[in-house]
C-alpha cells in the first residue's frame, strides 16, 4: 500500500474544499447521564477501566458487567455503543489509549473517570473521530495542554473541544477510514504473527530444562552438569564518570524486555556522572532487581550499565553466550532465581546464588545447532517487526496528510 497510488491521491484530491470544524462542533463530549432516566436499575451494562483501553487499538469491548444501580450515581464515565473514548491522564494519553466502544451490554457502558467520551452528532463517523484523536498531530500538540503535578497530569477538556479537524463528506470519510482500517488490519495481523512466534520461542526454550534437556534430535542426551559460575564470570569492572569515558551507550533496567534474548535499546552516557558497570559485545546482562520481571539478555555492543545489572562473560570454549541466554530464560531457571531472591519491596538475587545454578550442558557443536534454530526465529520476528513499523508509519503519514 503506497500513498502515491492513484487511489490515495484521489481520496485527498478534494482536501482543499473540506470544511474545517472543531471537535465540539461535530461531537458531544462527555454526554449527560440524564438521558438514562427511565432505564431499569437492574439492567446490566458493560463496565471497563483504563487497563481495558488499548494503545492505538480501535476496538474497545469491556468484558465486565454491572447493574445500572451500581454505576449510574458514581463518578464513572458514561458511554454508548459507537462512542469514542480517549484517555485524559498521563502517560495513557501520550501512549495513545483510545478506542471505539463496541458490543456493549444493552448498548450502554460505564468506566474510568479518566475517559473523555466523544459522541458523533451525525456529521462525523466514529471511525473518523478515532483516527483524528489517535494521530501524531493530536497527541503531540496535546502534550502542551496537560495540567497538574508530575505523574498525575491530565489533558484539559478545552483542547479536545477546540481541536480543529477537516470534515469531508460522509461518503469521503467512509472511503478514507476504510483505507486506514486496511492498514490497521495489516498491523494487527503482524502483531499476531509476532505473538505466535514468541510463544513458539518460549515453548522451545523450556525444552532446554536443567535436567536432561530435550530439543528434537539435536540433543542426544550426552551432556555434562555445570554451574553458571563454572562456565561464566561476573564482570565487576566500573567506570567512575561515564560521560567522560569512551563509552557512548548506557543500558538501564528499563531497556530490558521480559523474555527478549537481546537488548536493542539504550540511551546516551552524555549526562551520566555516577559509577557504572562496563560490559562488552557478547556479554550477558541480568537484571538482578525485581527478579519477578524475568529480564536477562545479551548485548551486541560495548557500553556501561546500571549497577542493578549483573554482567556475565562466558567461557566460549564451554558455552556459547547465545546458549546461556536460552538457559537463563527457561522456567526452571526463573523458579530458581525467584526462590533465591531477597528483599522486602524490590527483590534482588546475588551473583553468588546465581553462580550456583546447575544445569545439563550439551557440547559446543550441539549448542551451535540449537542456537541456529533460535537465530532463525529471531530473524523472522525482526522481519515482522519491520513490516509492522512500516505499516504504522504509513498510517501516520496518511493521517498527517489528512490533518495538514
């Protein structure tokens, strides 16, 4: 799908004659609950909170139900089928939490007080409203209209009401939203493919259990029992002032992703002044704080990292660092790590305990064959991620053209 195609050009060819309106001109914002007068108090209605609203996910279908009497007099937001919901609180607003209410019990819903509810007055499609409020333009400009204290900032209602949008005819809105929906369908398909592959990856990793691992015909049972401390060394070398060192990349705990085999995110050491641990390309980083989050990955670059990460360097004659990452992502290992973590609020595991973890290790050639399988999976996942990002960029480019 390409914005330069004749179809897409024709959809935008009449843009100059589209009327410019404010959202308040074509929407009711936060409709009154008075219109519910006369509804049976025992009638069941849908109920959804902020956690149920997706990020850049159009469909919003709450799974909970409550009786009308439980929700109508509270501070909950009220909405109906086809209403558009927008998160007003940070960081949910910036993350693009919005959606269209669908499949509501008796056509009625209630939910978080942190929703703005936008209802079409008939001149605009719900889909058109949704695509407007999920656009980069709306979200980026809205950041300047957040008020309140840090961590509890909210989008002011006036910004939503006064935001100007183009208003094509309803048939034109239909054609354009169909195009955007096709792009979204491609994004959702890619996300499902990525999810399925990650589930397969997890299932395969767990075959490398600590006792008599199995992996099809690749592991023939000829393994030796080793400990993490026996095949890897903790690297405790530090740099006192990273911003003045030769190292440009910093990995914090927020750069780890649960279940991911590699760390791809990092920030700059430019403003770092406190001592940090050093790591090298091929090292294994283990997030020892909040062990329940299960974060351990390899790095493919040199840099510095948080003191709350354990840096491990493998003896490559005994074990490939890529294979160690697989072992440290098994359920067996995480059961061990969690049972040895200590602390009241933020449980940590020490290297001395981590080093004692034992497992059966196949020879290097067998490890290479197993790693090859996972590298193929990783390559496929990366290709799907690229495809997904391309579609997301296409969607935003089209929205930017529409909104000017």
